[in-house]
C-alpha cells in the first residue's frame, strides 16, 4: 500500500458551504449585487445589445442538412474512354473493370461522361453523358 501515487490535484472549491470552506458566507466570491452575483448567465449572453449579438450576426440556416453538401456524379472525360476496346458498351461495370472510376463512388453517386478530349473509337454509351458528347457521337455515327 505504500507505493500508491500521490494525489497532486486540488479539489474544486465548493462555494457557499460555510465560512470554513474558504468561499463561504455573504457574497461567496461573486462580488456584490448585479446579475452575475445572483444567477448563472448563458455563455452566449451579451447583455441587451441585440443588433450586434453573436446569434444575430450568424446567417440563417434554412432547411434540413444544409451543410451536408451533396456530391454529384463521378465525372469521366471522353479521352479516358480510349482505353476501352472498340465497339464495346460503356456501362458502370465496364468503367470499374477498366479502373477508370472507383467502384464505391460510381455505385453511390453514378457516372457522367463529359466531352473533354477526343474519342478515337466507336463505343456504345449507356451511361449519362453531356450534350456535347451526344452531339459528337451523332456526328461520328454518320461518318
């Protein structure tokens, strides 16, 4: 029992528990009179100055989950599709197999093809694509 650690921390002063406690009697370490001496005040309380108070300076938060931030579909550029073999179907599964997109993100958020770069092969696209990509595919199909 002799090798127990010595307790160094002092206990919290219990105010208003008699004169012998060191913080007892009359004002109990709260000074004299006034709001702060009588009751607890909230942390955000700044008096009656409503115009400049912290809560009034913060912007409104309308609707549920305002700060979640929705993540859109995974973007794939047309030039990345050149990896796929000619005449193949472009689906989420083929993009995952070719390691163009991450499986977890593609399944959760979907995939969209954007027209950045040039497509050198004819492909059958079954994934949502931008208007510019669709126009390009129509032109290449006519040729």
